[in-house]
């Protein structure tokens, strides 16, 4: 068994006060080997932050040698390259899966997700909002918001425009990692910390938050809120919504099973099992009352949607004549359009 939880050598950005704004980890490691752990442990032990420490060129060059002798060639090569970095370099190591307490630690955890080393909910992200800085993400990299006006003026005086792509605590995932086998039409709509399974296509309307994502082949044209997991073969139609738990009292963690279809502009406040369909435009909240129909469309029971949470093979619709929500057995499992969804 590995003696530690995760490790990464990263290069990042400081603000003028020397505080971390963001960190890029080229190759984060989950459950590092004992050899890797022993090579880096002495460096972290002398740091004030228990999970990360800044390294200078000399330390990195000697770490590269130690890692090389320990047989950790890939990490040795990264250390060697970082030894000549003009930007601040950090080593992060979590001995156990604890909540992040620093920007480098938080970024390492987000990298684990986007590198598909852990799935959503598999790593402790408690308090991450409080740890991360709100940052201006620009064509010149991450800039502290307090320093932005001066940087904008400086650019203008040179006849240039500093382009602010977004202002957020979380950067675009693709500026850190593009996982294999995905299509992402609008990269700003996927935050670092998203887990995007191989075979996923995210169209312009799609959005994927951190600690959320798709397990495999999927078509995402709707919102995948924080914490939401979408099963293999499922399709989220244009503008649909999965209810988040970060605000507004929603406390059921939403998931979508395999081969489900959320119609365009539909929404769910309950988790779905496998092979479920939600009619286009229909929002099912947990407290919604529905009529359960049999195969001949006779009402067999009135039920609250939350009682159907996680159940498979259901079709939800709003009766277009009466306005009553209805749920019946779904007999037509969806199949993703192969031509549209092929990624490679
Ligand atoms: C809910 C949905 C799946 C039903 O489609 P379907 O299973 O093909 O069903 P049909 O349209 O063939 O209808 C079957 C029967 O149910 C009836 N029906 C369908 N929706 C109904 C509704 N909301 N209220 C009352 N009756 C309805 C039909 O009139 C039809 O009746 P009939 O047997 O008397 O002819 C479909 O309407 C839908 O919303 N699909 C989502 C597509 C989508 O948004 N994709 C993503 C694109 S980005």
C-alpha cells in the first residue's frame, strides 16, 4: 500500500504579495510509490504548510537527481525542467486525503479530478471555495484582481489590450489538461476539477462544474452542476439542467445513470437510474407529485418524484392535455448517434 495520497510538482503564478493565484501540475500522481514519497518527504517536512512547499532551482536540480536514483524517471524529468523555471515552483504532497488548506493543495486536488485519477466525490474538497482566490484569467495569465487596473493601463500604454477571459475562482480545465478522447466546443464552460470521461462531447450550451462530470461516452448540451455525475451513454439535451446543491436548499446529490436522455430544456432535482427519459421542457423537482401510469396509460398511483429517485427505465412527461406530470415505463432505450458522438 502507498504511504501517501497524492503528489505533484507544479509551476504557477504569484501576486505582487507573493501569494499563490494558481498552479499547473504537469503530471500529478495518485498514491505515489514509496520511493517517490521517500524522495520528496524531507522537503515537505521542513515546510510551514503541511501539504506544499516552494522550491528553488538548486533544490529542484538535486530533487531531480534523487528522483532519478529512485527510478522515478518521469518526475525526475519534470523536476529537471522546472529547475530552470523563472516562475514559482511548488511541491505538493498529501499523506492522506485531507481537505485542501492552500492554493497549491486545492489545485492539486482539482488536477486529480481532471486527469481522471479520482472520480467526483472521491477526493476531499471541503472548504475549497474559501481557499481559492478570485482571479482575472487573461491572455497574460492569472492576475490578482487588485493588480488588474494597473496591468490594464500598462498594456494600453504599449498599445495593447489585456484580454480578461474570465473572472472566477476556478480556471478553464483545458488550460491545464485536455483529457484524451473528448470534444469541448466552448472551453470556458468546463471548470478545472471537472471529470470528463473518454468519449464525451460537450457542445456550446454544455457546462461542467468542478467535482462533477461524465463517466464515459456522453453528449452534454446542458448543465452538469457541482457534484453531478453522468453515466455512460447518457445524453443531456440543449439547455437542460441538473440541480446543484450549492445554493437554494437542494440537498439531494443528483446523478444520471447509463443511457438516459434529458430532453432539451428539461431539468432534474432527483437522481435518475439507467435508461430514463425526461421529456423536453419538463423540470422534475424532488417534491413534484406525479401520476404513475401503467402500459395502458391508466393511473395506478400518485407519487412524489423523490420516491422514484435512482429508479431505472422511467419516462417522465407532462401530459399536454391536463398539465399533470406522468411517469411510465420507458421502453425505448436511447442510443447515442454514433456519427455525432465519435470523438477520435
Ligand atoms: C418524451 C418524449 C421522449 C416522447 O417521445 P416518444 O417516446 O417518441 O413518444 P411519441 O411522441 O411517439 O408519443 C407516444 C404517444 O404518447 C403521446 N404523448 C407524447 N408526449 C405526450 C405528452 N406530453 N402528453 C400527452 N401525450 C403525449 C403521443 O401523442 C403518442 O400518442 P399516441 O400513441 O396516441 O399516438 C419526447 O417527446 C421528448 O421530449 N424527447 C426529447 C428529445 C430531446 O429533447 N432531445 C435532445 C435534443 S437537444
